[in-house]
C-alpha cells in the first residue's frame, strides 16, 4: 500500500492547462523526481501536495486516507523545502533549527548540534543568518532534513546555492532516507547521481518515465 497517492491531478493557470491526468504513488522507500520545463507547474504541484496551494485539483491520499480529511496526520509526517531557504535572518543557525524543532514537537536523535555539524555549520552556530552566505543559509535549511522525523520529504530544487560537496551530501541524505523507508518527491534541474533507484514523472504528459 502506498504512503502517498495522487489521482488525476490537474492545474490551470491564466486559462492555460499546465498538466492534467497526472497520477502517481509513493510507497515506502521510493523517490520520485518531477520533470518538466520552466513554467510546467513543478513548484505549483509540490506546493499543492504540501498543502500550500489550491491551484491543483484532483484527489490525494495519505496512508489510504483522503486529503484534506487526514491533513493533520499528513502534515506531521511531511517536510517541505522550497526555493526559499525559510531561514529567519535575525536568528542564528541554532535558533532557526530550535524554532523548527518546536513546531514539530519532536526531532531525530541527531539533535540540533549534530545536524549543524553534519552540514558544516558548527563554527557558525551563533552567527545571525543575515551574516551568512546564500549557500550557508541553504545549509541551515538542509540541516532540517537531518533533524526532522518526517517520513515524506517534498524538495523543490534542493541543490540551489550549494557547492559540489553539498550536492553530494544532499544526494546521500535522500538515498539514506529512502533506504530507511521514507519517501521523497523532488524537483531539480540537477542530474541525480543517487545510489538507489528512483522514478521520474513528466508533467507534460503525466506519464511515468
């Protein structure tokens, strides 16, 4: 039984249909990459799955229960990372992660200090985010992947503003999350080099590739 299921999704913008008839599932351990040119609706799709947009019509299910009826259970198990790093500039990396941890109400065993160390921000633990580079702020967001107990990762261009070492690290995190039974839905223009199998969904046709 899939953890997440999308059925017959359709998106129209400015009287133009971006995609329709889009259906896919995510079972434990699966990774799905959304493909499509700029303007195809990739970000809109991910935001709709995360419950942040109402532009997409159709049916979605979590653990067999229809959304939005099971929305609270779904949100507790979901981590969304968008184009914006969602980092408060006046807070330090530690404070930003502590704020997110407070929203979740629980974290993984690695802890905030461990997550910061893993993404190379231990030295900048107490530096306000506004004084960090774009790549370092992005690493604060990526530390949430290590800290969050969510099973469903929704990642919109997760490789933005990070170097080659960071790209490799994110790919390893994604593969490890899937290996542990998590599910990942992502968009990226980066050619993935994952040590595991993944599927692709093309928005132009809604067909599995």
